[in-house]
């Protein structure tokens, strides 16, 4: 809203300094500051409100050190993250930008699913919460919406770099490096010199005109990634500060990619796919990063509030959609490595248990407990040490992911 206000003041009254709101970097920095201040200042009030409403965590006895002390800690703290993200975005972002619209839909959609799940657990006293199949249906539904918008909306395009002999030197002396904007199902593959994969090629066996059906494979990929990443974030939310801190590292890295992808100069310099209008996502992403860091103020050990599904499902959904929008979803294998490992530890544990029970008559385990962070708790590590080490690994993965820009 402020963006449009200052744009009006600049165009009609030539207000000094109003033009600064045209710069994405300025608005993104303001969004980060506003979000951080909101989550730290008003976060305390929200926590107190949740405590008065007796919205406390009911902890199952898993035999973990310090677990009993967490009982009664205010829960549903993901509301802090959602509000601290939405308010700065509504104030500072261009709300007619298709990428911002998609991220707003993602936040509200996943936040609602998580809220319903937590509401059932807290107020209905049903520890199972929302049925798993309804969560999956909700995640698939979001994937279908996001995939359809990214594929069919006319403002979602890319510009590909022209061969050297086709680049044109313009009258102002600049060289036209990129061609015209066009629809595409291409994405980025790490490590390869020609680092682009076109999802539509998977349907080339259909013969001429196979591109007509490219939306099928593209939307399927979006659904798969949204579901996988949101569940990964959900599983990572198990000990104080782990999900919020790990997610903040991932999100800040994605902010770098989003800004570079939407800036024609840096996209050319770094040989990154140029995606017109995607730079506006940086405002949303930094607001989201600020909300995570502000939430961490109260969620770090010993936690004063838990995000639970209201926050974790929202976090995973947003991260997945950002990565898909900037065509860097395949990099999530590295960047969101913490989520991937947490997810895989559960899959391996359950699969191995079922296999050994069928073969030997009793179930056996690979880990002492899954997800992986509980394995280390069972091994005697304090949760603050586990969280710090996971953060360090997350930072290393983020640096490695950025380095992939040149590792090809």
C-alpha cells in the first residue's frame, strides 16, 4: 500500500525522496526491519494472549530429556510468523505482482491448514489433529493452484540468453543479451554447464505437439515439491529453534537467488536464468526471513512458544513455492538438506521397521528415534547443541548452494 501511495506522491507532487520506494532493495530492507520488529514486539503480546487462552502444548512422553518441562508452553505460535510476514508485505510490496500474489495465497492456504490441525489438537483435545489425508489433500490442492498459476498466467515468463552472434548493440551502447519474454517449463540443474532442464521433454515420446501437454508434468512436479518440502519442515519442527533457524538460513539464500533472477544485469553476469518481475519476491522473502528470526527470539531454547503446524506447514509451503517460482527447486536437495534428511530418516525408519517385522517377526530400527534430531537426543546430546550443529550444517549447505552458480 505504501508503494502505491509514494508512487502517487512522486508522480503527482514530485515529493522529494518518494522515488526511493521504486527500489526493491529499499522496500525489502524495510520489510525485513518491520517484520523483525513486529515479531519481537508484538510476538510477546501474542504469546501472552495464547497463554491466557490456555493454548498450551500437550507433550507425549517419548523418554527425552527436558521433555516434561515443555508441557504447557504456548503453542500455535506460527500465527506470529504469518502476521509478521503478511503485514509488511501488504504495506511495501507491489500487490499486483503475480509472484507476490502466489506467495500470499500460499501463506494463507498453508496457514489455514496448519491452524485447523492445531485447533483440533488444542481445543478439541484430539492429539491426532487433522487427519493426514486431509493435510495431503490440502498440500496437493495448493500445488495444483500454484502450478496452474505459474504455467498459465501470462506474466510468468523467462528470457533466455541469446547466442553471441544474435546479441544486438543498442543505441545507448548497451548490448541486448536476452531475447523476448516467453512461457517456459525450464528449470535450473546444478553442476552442468548447460544447466537447464525442460520438464516438457519428458513428454517428447508423444511426438509433435507434445509441448501442449507440458502443463501435466509441470503441475505434477509442483505438487510433489510442495508436499515434500512442507512435510519436511513439519518434521523438522521438533526441538526448540530448529525449524525456525534452519528455515531462516534457507529463506535468506532464496532471497539472493530471487533478487539475482529478477535483475537483468546480475542474471547476465552470473549466467542465471532471467525471470522478469520475479525480483519483487525479494520484498516478501525478506519479510518472511524477518518473521522467522523474530520468532526465534522466543522459540530459541528454552522455548517460550512453539510454532507447531500453523507455522511449520506454512514455512515449508512458502519455501517450496519460492524455489519453484525462481526455477531453483532442484537446488532444494542441497539448500533444504536439513528437511530432506529429516524426511528420509522417518521414511527409512518406518520402511526398515516394517520390512524387518515381516521378515524376522519383530521390527528393528536404524535410528534410536526418528526424525533424526530425536536420534541425537536419545544419544545424550543436549537439544541446544543439536540445533546449533544443524544450523552450522544448514549454513554450509547454503554456501554450497550459492557456489553451484559457478560450479559448472
